[in-house]
C-alpha cells in the first residue's frame, strides 16, 4: 500500500512504524473472511482491510479522527484472526494499537463514554478496586432497571458471588516442588483473575509443584495488557514497567527458568514486552529478557512432560481456542495434546478461529457485538456434544458462561484434576466415575493429592 506521510510526520517513531506496516498490506483480502465483525455486518469498514484504510487516512491526516473511524476501530476485537490468515504477514496487532493510542490522545469521546472507559481502566487492573466495585454491583443489582443501559450491562456481567478474599501479599511467596526440583518458575496471578477465579492459580501452582517446579508467587497486579489495548499508553507502560521490575528482582533472587502465565491475554502482551517497551530506554533490554522467559502453562507442562493420569474420567471436552492463544501466541496443539494425554476425548469447536466476544474489555465496551459472538460460540460448543468446555483464558470462560449451560473450566483445572488434584467445582454435578486407586508402587506425582477447590497457598 502506498502512503503519503510527510517527512515531519515520519520523525515520530510510531508513525514511522505504522507507515512500514501499512506498506506491507497488499489488499489480498484473505483477512476479510476470518474477521468476526465483518462476518456479522458485511461492512468492509468492519474488516481488517477496511480498518487499515481508515487508520492510514487517520494517521496521514493527523489531528482529531472522524467519529466513524473511531467507531470502526473500537469495534475491532483485536482477536488477530486476520494475522493468522494474512499472506503478506501484515502486523495488524501493532498497527491497531498505534491507532488506538492516536484516538485516545486526539479524539474527545462523549462524556458518558469517557467515564465508562476511565472507570474500566481504573478498576479492572487493580484487584482491591475491583473487589469493591463488584460488591457495589451486588448492592446495586436490585435497582438495575433505574440505571443507564451501559451500566445495566456491566451489572449483568458481574458475578453474583465472589470467592473468599485472600490475604494480600506483601512479598514474594516461595513454594517448593513436591520432590526433586527441575525448574524454578514465577507465576503471574492476573489482575482480574485474583478476584474472580483464584482457584485457577491454585490449580496452576499445584500441577507445577507436582511436576517438579519450585513456584515463586510475586505480589503483582496488572501486566499492562488491558490498558494497552484501550489506547491508554501511559497506564500500560507504567504497569509493564512495574511488572518487569518485579520479575527482574525475582530473577536475581531465584534464577527463574520461566515466567508462567495462565491467562492468555496477559501472556501475549508479556511475550511482546520487547516491542511494548522498545522506546523506554531504562526498560528496553530488561523487557526483552523478561519476555523471553514468559510461557503459557500449556507450554511449560508440555516441556516438563505431563504425568500419567491417576483417574479415568471418560469426559468429552470441547476445547475453545482463546484468540490470544491461537492467534497471538500461535499455541493451538499444545493444550489438545495435554488434554488427550490426560485421558480426555477432545472435540474441536466449529469456527474455532472466531472470537467468543470477550476480548479483554470488549464485552464491557461493545456489548451488542460481544453478545452476538458469545451466543454464536456457545451454540457451536453445544453442537460438539461434549460434557464440558475448557479454554486457556478466564475472559473466555466468563463470557461464555452467560450464553452456555455447559460446565466451563480452565484447561489447567482439568489437567490438575486428571493428575491428582481436586475435582473442579464446575464439574460437581456431572456423573463422573470414581477414580481408581493408585498403583501400590506409585512414585512421585502418581498419588492422588488431597485437596478441594478452596485450597489456597497464601
């Protein structure tokens, strides 16, 4: 694609980067067929190719963008399905992030929208604020009919109950491996996940320790992913800087072999820290070194070698590919291999390349599109005839729980259960055969580990 940026514009590093990305696009159009928003609307401006044209025009013109351009960029899920299909390898992920930063800096949104986006960016990345907000949502639910539509939608997304609050951590917690240690890893707890589903972190810690990992649990909040994709660059860089500093300190103290992430959206951004922080001189090199350590839980477990299952479940599992995992990190086969090795019958979900509508904050900010995609994905999951559905990202699980009656769990919960952990709470109502007793000669990792869904390590 030919561009017409001025020399003055190209002095800005982000504009120069955008100009290079735009130049790679040759408008083949393969991306159009895999774009969820284009599939729903059949509007070219709701396709990656159309948005690329809009972004080009916006950046070349400079200044305040057109409202229609903002709307179409906002409607993008950043699912990155287009990048898995593009024959020219156009770096759409970074281009749309540049566009969102430009919009955030140059476009004045309506007051209600500014307040909503500011509220989301202030609350979700901070576990303490999020817990307070969810308690307030519980109290406000009886009066939801009196609230504006967008606030009613947020109330509908809020869970009706929360797990017991964990004690806040002031310093890193070291949990030794069960038996000889082969690796020392840090685990990222996730900002929203700490509040909504701490049992996912418990399951991750259990299975890592059972497989010979010393686990270091740092007291951290947001990695920066959420605010980065909202165009709030300063908040994102501050969060990334804090995360990098904390992990560098752990690396120095514990000689980490990996930084394990069980929320795929966080993992995609953290693996990209070298790019995120490339223009922050103090953190450019540290960001690159930390990014290289980041591993999804499925990657590290495949590397460790999953232990043989201690129980036969007979469950058919619909595996939902989180977009940030399959398109952002190119991780598709690893979770399926692990589930199969653990004894599950794995079923692919039709249209597995399509987003479920969660997409970070998308289901909070773009509720109509998110609902359409959530219902579509839930119908496809049901069509598999599976007993349970699983995914590698809490956002997908929470989103689909509003549209599917099927039990929904994280992949690591099933793997933990199969190799000795407790039954996931979501499966409590399923007719599951009792686990056979372990062999008398069972060695490390083959015995059933006692526990329950409330087990906590801090």
